[in-house]
C-alpha cells in the first residue's frame, strides 16, 4: 500500500510539472500560430495588390494600344486624302 501511495504522489508531481510546462509554453505556441496567420494574411493582401496593379497595367496598355491604332488609322487616312488632293491638282492642271 505504501508503494502504491508513492507512485500516486510521484504521478501527481509529474503531472503538476507537466501542466506547468504546458501552461508556460502554450502562449508561445499560440503566438507563433497568430504570427503565421498574420504573415499569411499579409502575403494574401500583397498578392491582391499585385494582381490589381497587373490588371490596371493591362487596362492601361489596352487603352494605349487603341490610341496607337487610331493614330495609325488617322495617319493612313490623311495620306490617302493627300494623294487624292495631289491627283485632283494634277487633273486640274492637265
């Protein structure tokens, strides 16, 4: 019976030290989890910002391309009109 009481007391003391160790380290563990979650959220926000910038750049490039195309179209039309004018002038001189 005395031996059994010794094991019970030893188990209680071991459980006490184990619970103290867990209690002391649980906050460190929870802090690490929070930091990982925060870091993950920040990376997600940065990725969203990057995607938004890429989307805006693509829209801007499309607008510039439309403007370039329109400019080229106007230049071609002006050249065509100049040729028509030159032909008309030649026809009037002759």
